């Protein structure tokens, strides 16, 4: 009896049969073979849970507005060491003249091309790769200190006459809150000017400020880490203004504004 590796090379169409993706000629030939091959029957049975799982896949969903900021924060806390990326493998399909009776190698090559051009079959490999990756990543995460939970998130919108957008997440740490702010498409400021992020309390109004600064930053696009003693459960409004050196009060117009989601 041939080895498992040799048998897999001679019959790479097992997954295609399980997923209903074989062409008519391969389908007829493989079904005849399947009736008497215990090895292929066992492999087909292993594919059945994958096929059933694809039928109940979750529907597409709109991601939350602050997903990007949350993801960046999670990656930073993972403290994964940087590594140089290696060269990507080349996936080029070469044209070949059909043979009346393809060898095992040519059948595998043709099936490999079908695998990369059929999205449904790619899911099978993706599920396997994802399982391996998830296991490795989970093992690493369990060895790290858990990141503080998100206490509040903000979706910042441009005020009338202004431009730009932003998202922010606040995490409770010892003695205060860490804020990770991501902004996009803010105008580049002139020399000496900077953007400042504020927490505003419920009584904040012109002439009666109830503001606590969360930090400053420069640049119209980017992600910035800041810290504040203000509890976003009380100071629920986040504002971004354009400022210049002075007495530390809020003088510039509010450019971005958002309310905490806790």
C-alpha cells in the first residue's frame, strides 16, 4: 500500500470533491476511485466538519467606528518583538499542455492552481493556517501581562467649518487614564502651533470652563499616546483644539468633538 504522502500526491482532489468544486471529468474519475479507497474515504470524512461550518458562516457585519484605535492599542500592549519580513513566496501559475493521462505530479500542480483561484477552496487552507497562528498567538499572549480594559471610547467629529476626524480609547491605569488618540486629515498648523486634547465636564461653557488637558500633539495624521487624571465617566466630552504657547488655558476653536461611550 502506498504511503500517506504518496497517496495524497496521487489524489489531491479530495478537498475539491468534499466542497463540490471538481470539474466533471475529475468528479467522475474520483467518485469511482472513492468507492474502493479507504484512505480517501477517511480524508473525505475529516473534511465534513469544515464543509458544515462553511454553511453556517456568520453574516458580514459593520465594524465599530473605534475598531482601528482599539486594535492599535491591543497591538502596543502585546509588546511583540519586531522581526524583518522575509521575501513573499511567488505564486505564479504556468500554462501547461493538457495530457490524456496526467501523472501524479501534474495532477497535483493543476489542483494547486485550482486551489489558489477558487475562493471556497482557499478557505480550507485559511482555516488550517488560522488555527496554527491563533494557537501560537494565544500561547504568547498568555505569557504577557493583560492589557487594561477600555474604560471609554470616543468617536470625534469635525465641528462646523472645520475638517478632520478621530477616534480615542481611554484605559484606567494606576493613578489615572491612558488615552490613545488617532486623528486623520487635520490641517497642518503653522510654526509654534500645536493641537491639544481636552476632557470637558458637564458644566463646561464659555466663561465657565470645566476642562482638563489630556496632552498635546503635532501633525494632522497619526496616533498619539497621552495621560490624564480626568475620569471619562465624569468628563465625558473630548475636544481637540488648535493652540499656541500661552497660559495653558483653552484659547483655540474646537476642531474635533466627541462624547464618551462607556
